[in-house]
């Protein structure tokens, strides 16, 4: 009996609540395991390189890394120019916003699970924030520079939108 087959003894299979949802649970499990291994391994390498974990991070690091995480996740999940990264896992639908595209995951199993991850800025946020966190331990100066660049780009995006809105209002 598979984990999704109906049982006659009244007991629900392990993932029975998802039996009719067609969710790639094995793919999700593989991605979660990959994240955990990469995060713990990366953190251990960074800790050894730096000689320990920092006691705390400052408020400006949080703000800068938060803004950079926002920008990078949008760039990875929605940007036209990065569509080549997502292409093996998604199907193009249509243009969507300023320089962005709308795509839908395709395939099954791990391919579908990866497609769902790479089109979701919220889902990618954990991966990008974790990478910044590891960077703040192992190479804080370089990580702050990268975070600064993407935070500045985030500010620029908002200024571009404000400028466009003011142009549209005066037209």
C-alpha cells in the first residue's frame, strides 16, 4: 500500500490529508533537506573561518540585509533578466509589472517543487536571508557591501516608481 491509498481499517495514511491535493511532498522534503544541509554546513564553515558566532547584529545590518533580501528575492523570482534561471522549472505566462514576468511551476515531483520555490519571492526569502546570515558570520565586510548594493537598488526602485507616479499625475 502506498502512503496515499485508502485504508480499510479506518486509519488515515501518513499524508492522507494531501492525497487529493497533488502536492510534490517528496520534492518539498528534498528541498527542505537541501536547505538544512546547506545552512548548517555553510554556518559551520563561516563559524570556523570567523572563529565563532557574533554575539549580535546591529539594527542597520537588519535593515540593510532585510531590504537586500527583498530585492534579491524579487530579482530571482520575478525579474525578466533572470528568467533563464527559472526556465527549467516554470512556464512563462505574461509580463507582470515593471521588468517582471508571471510564470507558473511545471512538471512533477522535485521539478514542480523547485518551480514553486523559484517563482515565490516569499519562499525564496528564507534562502536568501540565510545566505546573508551565513555571510555576516564568515565574511561580514563583503556581505555588508553586497547588502548595501541591493538595499540601494531597492531604494532606487521606490524612487523610480515615485517619479513615474508623479509624471503620470501631471500628464
